[in-house]
């Protein structure tokens, strides 16, 4: 779930896809219903490997709240082989149900490349996706590796989070998605695919069958000056783009918790909600609520005399954004992420289940 710049959405344009693969995806699409009833997609959340203790604690403190969980993540070595993050591998062992019980669990696979030495790191690497999807042979090898990894740890689904895919590689990526959908359905696995809110990802028809998940945030972030991660207008624009390509009904909206602390107009550091609250208490900053989007906005000056502006979300923010998202046509919600959240988030989420 990486950082990215927002692009203005354009009109859909056709992408040629393999007829055989699409036909197979259509034939297999109904199979997912037997593995995951419609209710299973209603509310989901990610737990990241770098915040396992807090993420798992929040999951365990709210039994029955989430209809599925996303294990973040698996990444790749220098030979393009996927593997589960070491901390997750240690905790999950051979069976994810040992940790999550009856809650369905997805393995989120990210196009990050991590060197065996631990010194090299390529985040959201476009050339990796190009190599993995370039030819039928490459796609088949990659699909085999993904299915084997998911089944090794007894996950119920695979989630593809390949970001910054080059525009020239998008047709190959969609062909890969169609092939993976056919394979996962035949293996009794569900499939989800992350989408960034950018023109090249939301302007072409998507293969049927997978559950798509739109990253409904990063309107403001590392790439910009201060502002909200999402607004009702931003979410409505994403819904319109998805509706235009016939994918809105198959798409879950992901909203992000926490926020950012900007120094000056550009430099930003990311904060969980609890970190933001601790920071504001330390600096004695008094937040105000931004009209229209509900984010809490604060200002303070640090010990070096530098001015800061903090925008962060709480449960009320999420409630406002979700109401706007529902009005725009979204019906399923994902939370990025568990760990470092206040009770107000779970009060909001619990209200959705009543």
C-alpha cells in the first residue's frame, strides 16, 4: 500500500486481453461465492508485519468484527521469488487459522524486492511486475509460485498489491490477473487485486472474478503539502471512474487511518492515530476539525523553531468519509491498517455491523 501521486481520471480506453483467459475467468467467477459469501467482503483490514503486536491485539480485542483479514505481506527476493515476511512466517507457521481462527485470511503480495543481505530494497518496483507478467511462461511460473505460497500457509485467498505498474505493462498485468483468477478459483482460493486511484488503472475494463480493492487515500501525503488523505469529492470521482468501466460493484473501498505531520510545506512523516494524539499532547497543540472531510488539523512549533501542520483521522473522520463513499456507490470497506488506532475507530466500525 505504497505512496503515489494522484492523476486526473480520463475516459476508458480498450485493452486487448486473451479471449481464452477471460472466458475462463467468467466461467470461474461464480466459484468464489461458494468460498466467500457476499457478507465475507463487507469489512476487512490489513495487519502489517512491522506492527504485528498492535495489529493482532486490535484484531483479538474485537472478535467477530472483521469478515476477513489481510496479512501484509509477502515480497520478492533478487530472483523474483515471493516469500512471506519473516515475522509473519514465524507467527503463522504452516496454518494461518492457528492465529485467526475461522476468519478468512488473505496473503497480500507486494512488488517490493528485498535483497538476501537485507541491505537492498526496491519499493513498488515496476520492472519486477514487467518481468513477472511479460510472457505466458513468466505468468505461469509466477502463478505457480503464488498458489504454492498461499497453500503452504493455508491462506484462504491471495491479494495482489502490485503498484506503479508501467502503462505499457498494464495489458500484460490484466492478462495475468485473468489467468490467476482462473487458477485460484480452481484451487479453492479467493483473489483480490489492489487498484491505485490513477487514470491508467481505472480507465480500462478489468477481468471479471476478482474482488478489486481501491486505495481511497493518498490525495495528500508524502508527495504533497498538507491536506487530507481523502475527501468526499475524491471518493466520488473514483466511484464514477469504476462505474464507467463496470467495476464499482466488485470493488471494496480502502480508507486509511492515521495521518501525516508536515514540516513546512513538503517534508512529511507518517503517523498512526495514537502517535498523532501523543504528539499533540506533547506539543499542547489544539486540533480543529476540517469542514467537509472531517480530518483533525493541528499546528505546532518544534524545539528547532520549525512550524508543523498535522492532519489525522479518527473514528468521526472515517464515519464521514464512509457515508460519502456509500452515497457514491461503494458498499464494502477495507481499513488500512490495524495498529495504533483509538477506540473511536472501532466504535465506528462496530456500528456498521449492527
